[in-house]
DNA sequence: TTGTACGCGTTATCAG
DNA sequence: CTGATAACGCGTACAA
C-alpha cells in the first residue's frame, strides 16, 4: 500500500508498442538508470563490475536501486550473456537422509560463489534422470551434479552435445560422463568384509538394497564377493539378501538369516539404515550382538555411534563429496580447469562394539 | 580460444549457417524451423500447444527436434512470456532430515506439473533468508515456499512488491506473508503436555532447540506452558532446557535433568532427535523408561517406533505439508485462486511405551 | 569512464 | 492453421 513510486518512472513512454502484460509494472534497469540520471549500461556496470564505474555514479545507482526496489532480472542477464548462475542436481531420492549431507556440501560451496541449486529426484529411474537433465539443460544450468552413474544412452549423448560440465557422485565410475568425485564402493565393501574376516568371522552374510538401477549396491556386492574369495571363504548365495530400504527391512533380514543359516556369525548391511533395524530387532529378541551375531553397516549415520553396542561401519565423506563436486564444477565453469578430474575421497572403517 | 572445430567444416550440409561463434553451437528454435520447413513460431506452437498445429507439421517438427537434438531455452521463453516454471524453497537447514519429507512432497507435486525447484538454506538467519529470496526473485521464480515465518521487514516489503505467491510452512503464523500450510506448534505441544498430565505425570520437563530465530521452538514452549497452567502444575524454569540439535544433546539433557531435579518424572523433547539421544543414554545407564522417567518426542521420525520402548510423539504431516504447499502455490500461479489460503493440517499424538 | 547499437532465443500479437 | 514482427530485459562490443 505504501508504494512510493516516483511519477517519473511511470512507464517507458518512448512511443513503441508495448505488450499488454499481466504482471505489475516490473521495475527494469532502465528505470533505475532514469532515476540515477545515467544510461542503463552504466547501471549494469555499477551492479556487476562496480570498480569500472566512478564512485560518485556508483553511489547514485545504488541509491536509485534501493529507492525503487530494483531486483535485476537474471533471466534476461543469463540469456544475454549466455552465462547462468544455477547448477542442477539429480539425486535418486530427496527424502533419503544419506544424500542430504552431500546436498548441503554442494549448496554451501555454490552459494559461497553466488550460484544457486536446482534439485530434482529421479526415483532411481534412468529415464526419469534423462528427463530431469533435459529440463535442467533447458534452464541452461551452468553445471550438473548427478548421483547415479548409470545413464541412458540418450542422456550420455545429451550431455556430450550440450557441453555442460558434469560431476558424478555415487561411485568411482569406470566410464564417467565427465568428472567424478566419490569413493570406491567396491573397495569399501571389500575392506569391511576383510575387516570382519580379520576379526575372526567366517560366515559373513551380506544385505544390500535392491540391485536393479543401483550400481552402488552392485559394487558393494562385488567388493564383498572379492573379499570372501581372497579370504578363501565360500560365497553362500543363501546369505546374500536384497532388501528394500527402511528399518523394518533390517529387522526382517536378520531374522531370516538367523533362521535360514544358523551358522552365520556376522552380517554386513551394505546400505541404508538396515543395520539399525537389525540391531534393534536383536535387542528385542534378546539375540546377543556381537556374541551370537556381529553386525556391520555402511555409511556412518550419526545414530550408529550412539546405539548399544555401537555399530561398526564404513565412514563415507559425504559432505566433502558435495563440497569438492561443487568446487571442481565451479573451476570448470570459470574456465580455471579443462581436465576431466577424478577425485577419490576414500573411506574409513570405524570399528565399534557390534563386531 | 581453443575451439576444437576445424574452420573448414563449420557449415552444415543443407543450410548456410555462417555462425562460427566459439564455445558451443547452441541449437535454436530457428534451426529446427529450417529443418522442418516452417517458421520458428510454428515450432514454438508445435512444442507448447500441439493441438493448435496440424498433425502433419507437428510430426515434421517433432522429427526435426529429435534429429538435431534441440533443447528449448527456457530462459528465453520465460523472459518473453514473463512466466517461469521454477519455484524457490528456503529451509533453515538442508541437512536436517525433518525438512526432507516436506521437500519431497513439494518436489513431487511441482514436478508433476512441469515445475522445478530451487532449494536454498538460510542457516536459520533471517538476513540470509532475505538474500536468498532476493536471489530467487532475480531468477523470476513463479512462487516461493518458506519454512521460517520470522522475516526481516525488508523481506516482507520485497515479497509484497514483487507479488509472487508465497507459502509459509513452519507454523500457523499469526501474520502470514501470504498463504500458510502448516499445523499449530502451540497446540501440538500443549496437547502432548496435557497427554502426559493425563497419564499421571506431574513434573514434566521440556527440552527445546535454541529459541533464537526459531519461532517453532518458541511456540512449543508456549504450548507446554499453557498446558501446565491449565493442569494447575507449576512451571519450573530449571527444567526448561534449550539444547542444540543432535543426539548428544538429548543424552546430556536427560542426565542434567535427572541430576538437577530428581522429582522430574517426564521429559518432553520438543524437537529434533533429542528424545532418541535421551532414550539411548537411559538404556546405557540403566535408567528405566518409563519406570523412572517418561520420554516424549515431537515429530514422528521412523526410528521412534522401532526403539525399545517405542517413543511417544506428536506426528506431523510433513510430507502432506509439502504437497499441499505446492498445490496451492500452483493454484495461485495458474490463477485458479486468489485467496490467501490458510491450511491447518493438524497433528496426532502417538502413544507408545515410553510414557 | 560512459554511452549507443545490437542481439541473446523465445513468445504475444495480429495479419493472412 | 501459419507466419512476420516486435518486444522481453539485459550484456557484449565497440565508439565517444
């Protein structure tokens, strides 16, 4: 109601035909220019490259901007300059806590450099991912971060043609689209299984998330299998389970394993919060952990440390993956680098009382 | 300028494309038009309003689009039409699991209507929120969702002037910017405390997150106080704690309460995963729950149900908050509604073994 | 240091 | 149903 609009900027009455537009009179750079008594170009410079404008004019412009409440139109700016300050991120599931840390890392770094983030959710579907990336390219994002590393051929072609920098996050891909910041899921799973072997366990079950459309799960299974082979232990398919995400899956998995193969002495839950569900179920049923059965997890969720017993796990540098991804993306966008960087951030085995 | 394109073969086979701009050869609508033998305007129509184009031409255009891999430029489109298909969301913390459900809800609905989401993180700072909203407005977002309901005056002015639809999520605000989809934090906290009173508890402690810049915490405390007053119970400031987020805070809080005031017989943790930390600490120390002390929580995280004992809590319709927010935002954007909607999605007390 | 002319790629408008 | 043309608001490339 208190819109103090100076009469001078009522409209661009320069005689040209103006389109009837639904929205209010959006304030343009030209309006700021008029009020400051300079050209629009000078306003642009005062805003984007302040040092290329005399201090006096800079102040006049800033004043005018504040007075009429001008908010630059980045759509027009990006269109004109072919430069965008938005990056796109596709994760398999927004809701899943595990990705939140990475998103936060990306967001922090991007934001620190004046960039913004568009986030979308592929629901683990490569087709959906392709659609989302197309949409992001339509928005002319400056760069992309993808968590999945399995893509449709069309997606790969799209990326190649578009030339946008891309970082993949989910695993150290063999055939990356472009850049990669991650850790080796194979090595991490292998390391954990070998760790269990060293602790003396001999019948080590594996529980993963569904393998379809999830290269992480596949790789973790490969790592587990490799470790068993190295240790000279048999790989029993009956104790290799695939379960949907969620706590109840963990409960169910461990019960099934105890029934099916009483000889099982350790279970490696290679994903989600399955291990938590399993431990809680054991507590309910009075199954001793690690006395009767040992439990190991993947991904050091905060909770694992606080349970009784604490759960042994693989710590992944999720936040750092996000940060580094954003950093190398920005490097490439700024032309500071041309390389197809491949960063292995490693992992760490955290031994706790559950094994 | 290291353009890998040999100057000799810059031109295509069919047209005379004399554009030799370095960087990338962005394919434009005009290129599709040439290949399909129609005008650019017809391509635009074939893509956006297919029924307003003859089937034959529609097919020709679709073919051309596929053949040359055209990806529309939404920047140009939005600039021209003053219509954007991007919405902006500001949450206090991306990392916090509690917001993920809401984000997922928003994302799902928006995506189903061809919209995309830009997400940013205010770190609970109203100033930061103001900066982010300004940036979103610069991107000409079609609508905004804000979780916080405490804003700077400048933010309020900005929103009012810009005319973008806004939905606030965090609580049923008294003086909303525009639309609200939420639940009453006051009522929810009051209901839980009264529930505890009904169960026979008389010294009911309250643990909240820091009150600064967090209207939700403030309101929950008000609700708790109101309930105590109604029940004729004294409000003892010594058992009203403010703790930072995180499991360890819960551990610390409950230990302090048991020491400070042994008479405490119940603790209401009104935020984050504090209650989980508290319960785990009790288990470690052999404190009987609810025998020695009862524990109640706020927000029905999946885990609460699976702990032993299960933790009594207030269930909030977080996902639905996201969905409804997106829906009414889209309604307003599409001009289907002009009202300043206010939706109270309510809450539910979930009684479990911990109380 | 500041200004002018033009184009970025698309859509609204209106003519045919 | 289709096309020509003029904006949309800003930045690049020069000119002054």
